[in-house]
C-alpha cells in the first residue's frame, strides 16, 4: 500500500531549480533513506513534501490523495511529521512544552507523553528545563519526540546525526526499531552513508537535484554508491 | 511627605500606561509588527465607548466587555485581511501600512467627530476618594489600576499556562517550524492581534474616563505606548507594567516640577534608557 | 519616450531647462502664485532629503518634522532675537539642524527598523514640547517674522522664491553628485545589504551618519525658508505630524530611491491638493490610503517601490 508517492517533482528556489523530475514511492511502515552530497537537494525534497516550499511542479500523493500545493499545517494534520535539520526546538519553551507542541496536530495514537518518555527516559528528568539548556543529543531526542507526538503515518527525519558524537547517534538510531513498532514509515536524510544503508530497506542517492541511484541497502556496492554520490 | 500623593498617583496612572503599552508589546513581540495605528485604536475605542454610553446610559466600566469583544473582532479581521499578507523579510512594510492606516483613521475620525474634546461620563466615580492617612486616593484611578493589573495577570496566565499560549510562544519563536506540528500561524497571529486590540480598547475606554480625548489624541498615546514597550524590554510580559509605573511617576513628578511640560519627561526617560540600557528593564531578546 | 529619457544628456538638459524656468518665474507670476511656487520648491527639497534617507540610506524617518520645525525656529530665533539678516537665519537653520542631528544620531542609531522610525518621532515630539514651553520662541501661540519690518514687503515673495530656488537647485545638484560618488554607492550598498557592505570595507555607521546629518541640515534650511515665507511660525504648524504624511506620500508615489521620484511625487501632491482644495481632511485620508496600498503592492519591501518607473522607464539611478 503506497503511503507516499512522488511523480515528476520539480522544485525551485526562486529561479534556481533544486529538484528535477524526482519520482519514488514509500510503502506503509517502510524506511527509506536519502543520501547525497551537500546541495544535492535532500533538504529541498523534505521541505517540498512537508509543504513548506511553495514553488513546485509535479505531484505528491499521500495516502491516496494529492497534497501538492496544500498548506503545510494541513499536511501535518494529515499525518506527515518532520524532524527538521538542526532540530529547531522552540527556545521560549521547556522540553516538555516542546514535546507537547506535537499534540497541536490533533492526532491520537500510540504516542503520548508517557510513551515518549518511555522511549527517551533521559528527557523525563529534563522536562522542565528550557529546550536550549540541554545537550545536542538530548535536543535531537526532543525533536523526534515532538514529531512522534503528532502520531504521524510518515516521519521525515532530516540529518539526525548532524553535529552529534557517534555514540549519541548510535543511541538515537537504536530507538528506531521501537519507533517503527508503532507502524509509521520513515523517510530519512542522512550524511552517514553506512548508517543510512543499515537502517533502511531502500536508498535513493541524490546528485544535483536528481535521483542518481536507487536500490536496496545490501544490494548496492560501494563503488556504485560513490559514483552516484559524487558524479563524474 | 508632600511627594507621596504625587508618586502614588503616578503609580496609579502608570498602571494605565502599562496597559496602553501591553497590546503594542504583544503584537511586536509575537509578530514583529509595529502598529503605528495603536493610538488611533485607543481613541476609536474611547469614541465607541462614548457612543455606546449615549445609547445605553450605562457606566463605561460596564461597557468594557462589549468594547473588548468588538475590538477583538476588528483586530482579527485586520490581521487576516491585511497584515498577514505583509509579513515577510522587510519589517518596514507592515510599518508603512499601519502608518497609512493611522493617518486614515485619525482623519476619518476628524471628519466624523470634528475637533471637539470629549470625555466619557463615569458618573460620580471621578469624585470619590479613599482617605488614607498620608494621601487621598481616587477610586477611579484605583479601579483602573486593578483592571490593568488583572489584564496583565490574565494574559500572563494565558500565554504561560495554556495550550493556546504555548502555540503562541512557539509561533513567535519559529513560525515555519510550527506548521510542522499542524499550527496555522496566520490564525494564531489573527487571534493575537484580536487580543491586543481588545486590551488596547479596554485601555482606551479607561483613558477616556480619566482624561479628555479628540480624534487627534492618538499620536501622543502611541508614542507613550511605544516608550512603555522599549523601556519595558522585548520578550517580557511584565516589563511593560514596570515601565508603565516608571513613566507614570516620571510624568506626574515632572508635571509637578514643570507644569506645562506635557510628556517631555517620559520622552526624556525613554532616551535615557536608550542610552544606558537599550534592552530595557527586562529585555531578553535584542531589538 | 523611454529612449529619450535614457539619453545621456537627458538629466543635465532637464536640469538646465529647470534653472532657466526658475529664473524666469518671478517675472511671470504674481506674488500669490510665486508663494505657491516657493512652497512647491521647498516641499520638493524636503522630499528629496527624505528620499535620500529612506531610499538610499535605508533609514525610515517618521520625525522629519523635527528638523523642518527646528530650521524654522532657528531662523526665527536668529533673526528675531539676534537681529541678524534673514540670510544668516537660513545659514543658522542649516547649521543648527545639522548639529542637533549629529548629536542625536548616536542615540537613534542604536535603534533598528521600526524602533528607529518611531524613535525619530519621539524626538520630534521632544523638540515640539521644548519649543512650546519656550516663551522666548513665542510659546504655543507662535511668533511673527520681525525682520520683515526692515525689508521691502513687495519684494519679499521674490526673495523667498529666490532662496527656495537656490536651495532646491543646490540640493538637487548635491544629491545627484552624492549618488554618483562614493557616499552614494556606499549608501546603496548599505541599504541593500548592510552585512555585505560592512564586509566590503564600507563604514556603515559613517555613511548613514553623513546621510542623516546632511538630510537634516538641508531639511532644516528648507523649513527655515518655508516659515520665513509665511511670515509666521507656531509649534503646531512647525512640528505637524502631517509633514511626515506628505513627504511619505510624495516619495512613495514618485518612487523611492530614484532621483526623479521626488519631483514627480511633488507635482502629483500639489496637483491633488489643488483638486481637493477645501477638503484637507479627505485629502489626508487619501494619502493614508496610498501608503496602505503601497505596502500591499510593494514588490520587494520599501526600497523596491518604484511605481512610475515601470511606465516611464528608469531615468536615473
């Protein structure tokens, strides 16, 4: 059952075309990874799906219905949640208040404050702290928890490992299995290619706004990936 | 000993000044919109109160809820209809719009009401005083202070303790990301503008009970409200109240020492604060 | 039309023809019309200066009345109280206003964007109150121009006109030179991207400071001549909030950040004023409405508003 389908997506930043004719699909419960060098269009892709990028041509179909051109907040309410690049927590809010913002999407499901605290026990002690007064890894957990509380069908994760120590990144990815148990699909952008291959069932490599290579993680050779990543 | 009544009255007046600035602070803090028409909203509310009073014969204090509700609606419509379209990189665009609006409203009121001075009839209230040992405190100023402080408290509770308040604070922090949690930031802005208008309208009616007003009084009040915001500091809810107290005291003490100085000393305090502590009393975020 | 205006000699030719016309006017117009012409030239000068601030330096001043009124009172102060001739008064208007602007700039420049705009307004109010309190300057009732007693009342409109013409021609020349010179380029760089400008070695603060002081000084001189020509000054007229409304209207309609903009805008303003004579209140409502419309349809923020340019074509930078 296709959850998300992109058909011929073209995205622009002003006059600059950032995505060229991007097409792929995600099935319910699947984990798909996007890899590629900086500027390849990965974040543009995420923002387009989330509805934050107004200049688009092509189709995005979510759960059978088109969400092309739909307002971002309405898309979130339909079941697409984002963990944005750089975390983007709300500095004026405490950890718990940041988490509770996920509830604003108005979707009920497995994820509640309690289950999120079970997933990330470290956050429970920190919950009254200002969101900026915790470590990078803990902030990433809050950002994920906030998105989970939207009880999404599809979770968009942009650069989870950015700026974090490998040990912390491992801890975060260790929670993936638990997160997937609630039935959601994940589309993640990841700089760490090995990590991306490990955790996903399908990988798309982006180069200059186009998909240069697609395949199952275990089926792709390093040489092919390198070629698709850097081009030339 | 003789200064105590002046200072006390300054504090009472300051409560009103704080409320005058609260709406402006709210809008600027959440949406970065400098509403130059703020003074005209104050005066419009006073005129609206006046017309309601002529219709119903009621004391203006009883009319406050109606005025607040009507102006909430006006603020909501203004934000949705006009100001939401102007939000973007350049903060001077909304300022230009509100400047134009201010000019229009001021002169429309001038065409409609002329240049006569008006005042709301508060019955016997302005003449009743409480006789404390060291001073006589007017009941009306006391009531006004109570209403102002109550407004601050209610707003603080709403912003700090409710789900709606949480959404407002989050939207003020980052209106892009807030959409990712299903929040329609345009609607939040409209609600905030509505609340700001309601608070400002209440202040306008209270002001109209205390002093006289004309269609052209708005500019003076807008500048004073702006001073309240700057001295209070951006990012704080209680800053404007403290700033209001300071300005109220400085105003009355200044008038006592220098009877026809108008708002000179509050204006000078504004520049002094700019010089010495630009972020204001409780300033957290930079201007 | 477009190619004609783009011609290399268009601007100097226009300038020279304008000077010839100006020189001829006193012989052609009666004193009433000459007074109007004086007013037009002075408002044009003020608009040009406001445009220098907003369109080139990126500083939106809502308190320009401070300098206009201050210039007026400087001239009256110097001529009434010190018994100096009016030309000294005009010079005093320029110098005193520029000096005050130089002193207040460090304070005001701590403010950004909206805060700066309203801060200039607060400053204007302070000056307004101080002047109203001053009995020497006539207090709230104002004072007449005493120097007129020593002058030929019939020649006075011509003298006023001449002063206005020289000031506006000089200001126009000066402005066009500045725009082409380093300061002008620096200002535009600062307006468009202060951070980039600073990293390119432009002293942002100094460029803005110079623009602010010059604009204030010339506006002060214009204000001085204006109130000189009306033979009377009072605080409410001197520091009227409507000065800002008018200047804003002119610069918006004519096009912010262009040299020809203020000229076009001034013509439109006075044309409309004649049409709506006796309806001052409604005229102000209209001007307010234009500001709102400008904000709604502004292509890229304030500096991008160049309405007439789209039809007439860019004549000057």
